[in-house]
């Protein structure tokens, strides 16, 4: 790795754009040193652009005085994320740099899982009482703004037990009479989330209702904080990245690609590859099982790659579509039967299309490449029509089976409380390969042998 002294880019004066370009090749010490060479304005902007992991790395390599300054400039939810990204041994020290009130807020947030609404929320929000006048509310909101509340677009109306009873926008307050009470202008038809709700479900609520922020309530209806749209943008990106990595046949990475060590990357990728490799061994076993048929009818071996590709491609295609639909909330477990019928018809249609192309290939090759000794035999022999029928029928059955396997496996995993994204394209392809060969040789034995 490169250090600050080794890189001529990071000399006496560093621009934020230069540091961004060099970021991926610098070690943590070099990044922190380059960060310290930025002007105050550039440093603040740059720091807030960083992911939580990178922020933690930068802060940990700064002097304690500077650590305290940068930590106190973050809102509680982002500060909690930074602390979570720090090594366990450093978390207590970082929390010790905060004032007592902030430390209590952060500890409360850290009690939640990072993928729950409680782990995303900011406990600082604008709050009002229902019996306050509009003029009193506006004056009170001005004071809260100076205390760095997360959002001033909406104020949440709480009763004496801190239970949410309504919400009012700043625009509504400005338009109302000054002597009107908050309860008269607030909206009571609320959209809220539970503090233990999964972040993907929270993201769906934002999308359904087109919200800027949403209140977070505990089991007793008491308000704990708010989740804002910018938090959800990070969640959507994180979840999409994780799903794509799993669909590609790898475990989800816990850090940016270039920051994952070789040993950790090996563990993330080797596990599934070993499973898939062992699975493909059954494909070899299936081939050995039908060795006699291949020896009797050599033409069977020509279409094995074709059959494997049809099953793997249709299965991978179906699993990718269904996994994403589940992630977006477009389909639920109870919809499995509808998906089954839909994909069975789709698999049959695709199988007929591909099978027709396969038959055309056999027919054309039969007449384009004639046998030199006997023109009547052609490339596939005198029974070429049976060969074409065998290919067409096998492709049809394998396409239907591959499509159904790829579509239903995510439902099975979700039913078992596992991540449907684990139904990766390589996994589906491996599962379909073995059964596809069985279908192929069984069909061939019926038609040709």
C-alpha cells in the first residue's frame, strides 16, 4: 500500500478531487494524512461524502482532539454507523469522546440491529405539543432548529406519554392562524414504522407513500426517532449490492471491493464455488450413468452442452426475476402458485421456441453436410428426423423444468427464513444441470433407443 510520504500527489497541499482519485490506492494512514491537508471547507464536504467504513478509518488515524471534533459534527444515526464500523476495542474510546447526552443517544441506537428501523433512525426531530398555539410552535421550532434536529419540514405532535398523535408540516403552520392550536391543523392519518421493522420493509413504505421522512415507534406507540429519505437511499443501494453479489454466486462483501483483504475475499468466494463444484460432480456421475447409451448412439453427446445451457439459462433467468420481485415486495410467499402457473407457461413457450431452433439446426446440418459415401445418410444419419424430435422434446422439458426450479427455489428459501438472493444463478444452473441430463437421456432412450 502507498503512504502519504510515498505519493507525490499528497505533498504540502491536497485538493479534494486529487484525494478522491488517490483514495483507493492509499493505506489508512495515508488517507488520514491526506485528509488533514484539505482546507476546512473541503474536509467537511469530503468527510460527509464518505461511507461509514471510510469515516471510521479516517477518524481512528486522527489525533484525539480532531477525532472529537469530527465525531461531534455527525448526526446521531451516522455517528452510530461510524462506531459500528470501528473495531470493537476502539468503540468504547470513541464513545468516550462524546458528551453524556449524545453518548446515551448512540448507545440506544447501537442496541438495535443495523438493518432495523431503530438502527437507521435519528432520535433528534422536531416535536410539538397538541395544545400549543401556532405562534408558539413556530417560535419553538426555531429554537429546535438551532439544536440540529434532523428535519424541520415536519414536526411531530406528541402527548404526555411521548406517543405520536399527529404530524404537521412547517408550511401548514405558516398558513394557519397564529392563535390556532396545533391539534386543529395537525394530520392524524399517519404513516409510521415499528422500531424493529427490517430496513427493506421501511424502504418499501417510503416508495409506496413517496415520503421525505417517517416516524419510528416502539411497541407501545412512543416515538423514538425518524428515518429520512437519504438514509433509505443508502439502504436501497446496500441491499441491491448485497443481492447482486449473492446472485453472482458470492457471499455479500462487508466492505468496498478494494478494501476487502485477500483472505476475506477468498472466504467469501470460495465457499459457494466449492459447493457448486461438488454439485457439478453429480453431472459427471449422470454422464457416466448413461455411458452405454452415448456409446451406442454417438450423436447424443453432441447435444449435451446445448441441454445444459438451456436448463441453466432458463433457470438463472427465472430466479433472478423472482428474487428481485420478492425484494421489491411485488410478490409474497402466498403468490407461489401464481408464479408456478405463470412460469410453467413461460417455460413451455420458451422451450417450444428454442426446441424449434434446435430442430431447424438438425434439419439444416443434415442437408448442408452430406455423407460422402451415401448422400441419403447426411450428417445425422438416416434417422435424423428422430434426432430432431429428440432435441426438440428434450429442450422443451428441460426449459420447463429449469424455469420452474429457478422460479420456486427463492420461495423455498424464503419459507425456510433464508435470503432468497441465495438462489443465485450459478446455484440454479448447477441444480438444473444434473436433472436436465436425466431428462435428456430419458427422452433419448424413448425416442431413439
